[in-house]
C-alpha cells in the first residue's frame, strides 16, 4: 500500500473503505476513507489512526515512509473508533509514542481502551507542540463531533487537520479536491454535515471563529478527500450551514398507504411550484432518510405526510421524524399532512413533533379517505395564500 505525499515530508497514510454502505444509520453509497497523516520531522508524528479493521493497511503505508517504531507522537483529535480504533495495535508497534489529545480525549481513550498505562500529553486550546522545523497548534472543537474533538494546525505548511469537520464519505483512489468531480464532493460534504454535524451549528460557528486567524492552505479531514483548491468555498459553506441559512426550497417527505397522502403531497408541491419555490418529492419507500437530510440542509420548508395506521403515523414516517428531531435543523417552516379513515391521529402527531422541534408551522392538512379534486385544489390554494411572497 502506497502513501500519498501531500507536501514535503507530509503523507496521507490512511485507509480506503470501498465497501461500507451504512455508517451508524447513514447510507454511505460511495464508501469512505479513514485518513491518517504522517509528518516527518525531528519528531515523527502521526495525526489520527483508522478503524481497527484497517490497521494493517495504515501500517503498511506508514512503513513505506518510516519504521513505525520511530513514531514519537500520535495525535488523537477524536476518540470515535473510526479514528482511534488503530491506536491499541499502533502503540504495540510504536512503543515510545506519546498520545497527544484533549482532556476529554484522554478520558475517552482511557474509557475505550483501558489505556491507563499509555503515555498521554494533554493539550489545551492554543498549546503548541514542537516537532523540529514545524509545530502543531491545537484548538478544541467540542461537539464537532464529540465532546473530545480538537483540530491540529501545522503552521509552517498551513495545513489544518480538521478530523470530522469538512469530511465527506467518499472512497477514492484520488486524494485531493481538484482530482475529483467537485459537485459530487460538495454534495457529499453537505450530506455529511446534514447527517453528522447539523445538531452542533453553534459549536461549528465557535470553531470557525477560533480558526479565523489561521492561514489555511490545506484542510485535511479524517474522511474523504483533502481540500487544497477549494478551501474558501468549503469554509463558506460551513459558515452558511452553521448559521442554518436555507434556500427557497421545499422538501415534501411522505409515505402513503392507498396513495391518498401521496395525492395531497402533489397538491402541496403544486402550491410551491406555482410560487416558484423549488421542491424535492421524497417518498420514504424509495428514499433513505440520510439522503433526505441532504435536502433538508438546504430547504426552508419541510412538509411531512402520513396516513393514520393503528392510531399512529406510519413507522417509516416516525423513523424519519425521530431522525430529523435528533439532527435538529433550525429556522425551518414545517407542515403536517395526511389522509385517514376514521381516527386520524397521524397529522396531529407529526405537527406536535415539528412544533417541539421549534419549526414555524403552516396549516396542517388532514383529509378523510380519498381526496377529491376540489379538496386537492383547496390544499394548493390555501397553501399558496400562506406562502406570501
Ligand atoms: Fe466522529
Ligand atoms: Fe469520523
């Protein structure tokens, strides 16, 4: 396995996971990478490791550059096991290495690996670690993605090792943003943000503020490709996402039993269409919830529909709603809709959750049995009146 040279004496030595399709519930159609970075200086330093099952791949890449026993420092920016899983075996191979991490990182690694005898050096925000000709500075970025997260900045080469931030789940033999179709990379970066980082907008905002003074030419995340040609672009996108800035766009998410709820969904779409607002129709039978979130990231309007089944919404809708609530998008406008036969609880239940999530609400729509053409027209017209523009 070959390492990839990033700049002089700095190498990507991670692993490519071509086969992973489910990352704790997130559909990763394009696979992913676990990125580890090797810095060759007076002190030989590895930034992050890989998922444990990819340890051998990482070790063979490290070994192509340097004897792993010579590693002095292993920076652990994040405890989650896709980045720390390789640590226990690496410490066997690099017996003299010190683990550089945040206070929560030390606690987390000890809890994960019973690592009381590892040699830890704990870094505060702003602490500098001298590597010889270079130095690493650390900035804590709690909750981007766990309480332990930090990023590491290599001043002399202007590289930010950002861990989960700015990542994308893409498996690729290419390593850099300018070697890969950019629109796909940006979409995957958005999907990653929507499914992993979205609940932590205010922390992302703080992290971005803490990084503003740094001169960054390369962002080297822990998943996917490295940003070197589009750094300002992705930072701008993150600022937008962290601020919950949305576009004039509606996502209409629904499941349907006998197509009545689906017909209401299309009547709702017509209202947005007539108002010149772009829409995405997302039937939960054919779209994965993690793909729907990619659109939710951009959309101002989230319309959610379900018929009533056994006094409840359909399980597919409940599942999406739970996922949406956990990811907590803000500054959105919600709308509940659905058809019913006799009891009709689903629409009220959906609306309740949207309200709890802090969404502004459009009038809900609940229609018994099969909606007539007149009823559907009324749905469209009433919604258009609410979409004042
Ligand atoms: Fe993570
Ligand atoms: Fe990760």
